[in-house]
C-alpha cells in the first residue's frame, strides 16, 4: 500500500509554524512517522502537497502557504491520498516544460478515501459511491442541465478502513464533506399543508417539514438547519425572506421547519408559486424536498 496509503485522514499532534507566501512548515514535534512526499498536509482545512521532508520537524510544501501566518497553528492533519494521483496540484512549482497543474488545482483524478459511514450515506449512494476504499469520483452538468455522476472504486478496503480516525467523529474530514458527506439526511415528513382541506379557500396557510440524520446506522444527533425557497416555475429558485412581498403577501418562519404565509390572495404571484424545503447539517449534503405548489382549488 505504499502507493495508495492506508488512511484517508490522520490528525497530527502538536502545532506548526506557518508563514503566508512561504513554503516551509515547521512542526512543534517530530512528524517523521506521519509525513511523506506526496501526502497532503491539511492546514486551516486546506490541503497542501508535501514536496519534501527536510527533517523530523520541517516539510516543504509544493506551493506557498496561502493562509494567515501563525506561530502555533493547530488542527493539522495528513491525508494519505494516493501519491501521483493528485487533486491538490502536485508539482505546481516544477520548472519542467509541459507541467500540467497549477497551485491547488483539481484535475480529472478526484480520488477520495471512503469510510463505512460515508459509504452508507444515502446522498453518497445517489452519486454511485457505495464502497469503502479509494474511490475516483467525477460530476458534471450536461448542456441540457442534467447532473451526471461517475464513481469508480480504485482500491477496495475493508469496513474498518480509516475507522480509528473517523469513528463517529463528525466533521473530522470536513474538507471533503461538500463532495463526500459523513451523515445521511432523510425526510420523516415531506412539506405538507397544515390543517386545511385540499380544496379549501384560505387567506393564510402554513407548511411543515421534518427530517432526521444518521451516521452509519446510528442516529447522529446532529443539529439540523432549515430554509425555504420559492419559485414561479419550479425551476428557478430564490430563498424566502421574512418580509412582505408585492401586494403585502407575508412570509415568516423561512429558517424553521414551519413556513407561514399570510395574505395569500394579495397577489396572483403568491397563489401560484412553488415552495420547497432544504435541510442542512454539518458534514452532510443538502437534502432538498420535492416542490409543492400554493394553488388553491387543487389538491396540495
């Protein structure tokens, strides 16, 4: 496993001295057991490739450090991502003719270490990411606006892959959560009309939604955040704001599980709009409900 690495993420003990626009990082203690050329050093939740290991307490980054200078930077980590298949711009400082990658750029080989909790996430499964180990993942949008996903297991690992480093520690590998969620979010109640008959005439209305999250097979206990969006056509969406709209239509509760709308008949653009709920949590992909239309006289 010298080429691939056995761990996705390893928290480093101690701190480091880092300086903006400099490429050397000096550790407060020996890191020889943890660092290697080609690994990614995570500083302030940004990955930098290690171009050289000068000694037990100093490494040289492949690019200059772009963050804020600090004499005792904590929260350091190593990602043993596959060497030479970089998503972090390896060899960005090389002077060789034909060098392909720039500083901290992402190339076509987006490779992620997938642990058992990530493999069990419903949002990751929807992208085709279903197995533990080193996985190549790409996503793109077609000219027709459809989102496509491609996932390929390059090196399969056991269910215990990286477990000692991520076991029920939400957000430990936070820098990849935008792509690879740790939690799985799901609706226990999709947006529904409260306390009204389907064909009832009303001047005020409320909608509610409920969700939960799991880490692997366990309830995560994560704090969930809600927001609501509105659209005239269920295609273009904007966030609902707790303010009167045209014709004095009033929305409230836009960042809660319950959305209230008053003066529904004040404007035709309120009667016919679509709404949807978005649920978010730390270390999770967004959960988006199907749209529901505020259309009186039709079933909600």
